[in-house]
């Protein structure tokens, strides 16, 4: 009878040690997976949700409509949209912990310049918030790393993508 109790105790200790080891391995795997997660992956998982995004000193609050390669599009009440370069985002409130799968080949090819070219093609009046300055006009052309914005009066502004915080359209 004593041997039986001893073996049962040893079996219980072994099972507890295995369970602890499995928890530790799971925790390590979760941490390793989280370390490979990009902000864009989390943003894609939050499409359709209300978010608050801070880009430098510019705040944007609204429903996340779409996420592309290097940009996020939010709707702002009453009828405005805000294109935010992911590289300009300094903080986000309202993200879910889930991660979306990587985008397909088409999604990966639709970068910030593609989104800005669509605004240029539509001749949409935009407000460009760039590193402490707000400019209003129509995007005349979009280069590989900059855009030209034509204001109603005066010469066009050339704005490098690296300075872009938010581009708002109506």
C-alpha cells in the first residue's frame, strides 16, 4: 500500500512538472510570435473598429476603413477621411490584440504612393499635415518619396513622405 501511494505521488509530481514545462514553452512561443508582429498586422485586424491615432502632434479619431502597405485610412466625422502613414504613427488607442494574416500580393503592392496617386487623380482638395505645418490644396503629382501640393494661391509645395503625418480629404 505504501508503494502505491509513493508511485501515485511521483506520478502527480511528474504530471505537475510536465504541465509547468508546457506552460513555460507556450509562454516562450507566444513571446516569440509577438516579437515578429508588425503594427500594420494589428491595424489590419482592427479594420471596422473605432480608433484614435496620434501622428506627431496630429490626432485622428474615427473608424479604421482600410490598411495598405505603409498607410491606414480612417473616416473622421462628419464626412472626412484621413490617410495616415504607418511610419508617422506615434500611438494608437483601441487596437485589438489579434493579428491579421499578411496581405496578399496585391495588398503588398498598394503602398502610400498608390493611395496618394488616387487622391491626385481625383483632384481632391486635401489638407496635408506635415511636421508642424498644415498645407491645403490639390496633389499635383506623386513621386517615389514625395508629393507636390498646389495651393489655391502661390507656388506648389513639395512634401517628402518622411515628413507626412496625415492627409485629410473630404
